């Protein structure tokens, strides 16, 4: 994680110049440049690509395990701009759905205002580069919509479940049952002896006396038998 957070990317400033930033410093709303064969550091809406076809491809094997390249199409309004710096000259509003796990769907809208002329349109999954995919062609310019734990890749990452055998579960349940039995038996013995100010001392004595009922060495013997 430290290595990924330290990766360098270029971000467009308001005057259209590029500045270098760490992956960990990228925020929602940043316009970033992603080079060919570079990992996408966040979920971004594709605004522009250098490919003549007006589209680019990404590799998603680190995200969904598929080896075939996926086609991604930039927003037409921004793709037709003369250069990347012009992106910072327009007023662009993007609505993105709340973070979710589905990597095959995306719902959003974009509204671009230039010289009192308003253009709006819808966004879908073909307009988005998911984090931890790799840009396979050209150079891409995109605006960040999700970072960190809200990215699709992180939301689809599940921690491995600890596997416990049926025999281990039975031993655990038996141990708990015997422990309760020892506590009850010790309490009964204290009551039969007579409760006084030192009752807790006698309780501990009886617990230690009857503790042999709990087979502490059982798990060790079972592990050795395996």
C-alpha cells in the first residue's frame, strides 16, 4: 500500500499546467493525467484521450480477472477541445451515483458550460476508468469521482474468512459448556458451605479444585493427532 500511495501522477492546475502529486494526495474533483501502461489511481470519468480513434482501452485483470481489454469512451464535450488545458477553462458539473460494488454499471450526468452555452449528457460505465485498472493505450485525462474506500476495487475486496473445522467448533462448544458447569458447581459448593465475607476466596478455590474437569490438554492432543 505504501508503494502504491507513493506513485507519482500529474494533476492539472486551474491555469492548465501540470503538477506532480502522490497517488495518496489525489482528491475527488482533481483532473489527472494517466499515461500508457500506468495504473489508474482512482475511479475517474474519462474526459479526453490522445488516441486518434477518440477512445482508449484498459486492462482489468487486477479488478475482475478478465484478460481481454475493455473499451472506454471519453465525454464528447471535452474530447473535442483543442488541448487538455482547455478543460480547466470550462465550467463542468458531474453527478455520480453513490459508491457501490457493481463494476459493470455506472450512472451519472455531466453538464458543461462554455460562453453561456450549456451542454449536458449522461454517463455510463464506458465513460469511467476504475481504480487499479491499467491504461492500455494512449494518454488519458480524467476527473476523479471516487477515491480510497469508495472506489470499486476496494469495495469489492473482501478479507479472507478464517476457516474453523467442525471438530474445533465442537471442542470449543464443549469447553464453554464445561466452564459453565465448573462455575455452577463451585457456586453450589460455596452456598452449601455458607456464604460469608470471604465467599469469593472459596469460590476461586472450588474453581481451581474442579478445573481438572476442563480437558485443557484435549486440543493439544487433537492437534498432535492431526
